[in-house]
C-alpha cells in the first residue's frame, strides 16, 4: 500500500488583512510595554537567565 498523503504546513500564512489587525493589536497604547523600559536590574536578570539557558542546551549555535 502506497502512502499518498501530502505534507501540509503546521501553520497557515496570514493574509494581509490579518497581518494588519495583528499589527494594530500590538501597536501604541495597546502594547503592555508601550512607553516603558526595563530597569538595569531586570536587563541583567534576563541576560543571566538566557546565558544559563543557552549554556545547558546541547549543540548550541553560540559559544
């Protein structure tokens, strides 16, 4: 018995109307980080966490 199924992507590419609505939903005052900045302490914490996560990842692309 031959397998005649075709592969379909696991996602669909959004059309232009959908792209515009998605963009509008995250622009200006609707974005939770609008007009806000991370503190230096938060930036350092994010950096440390990401470095730790990448150091434990096998076959990591960056060393």
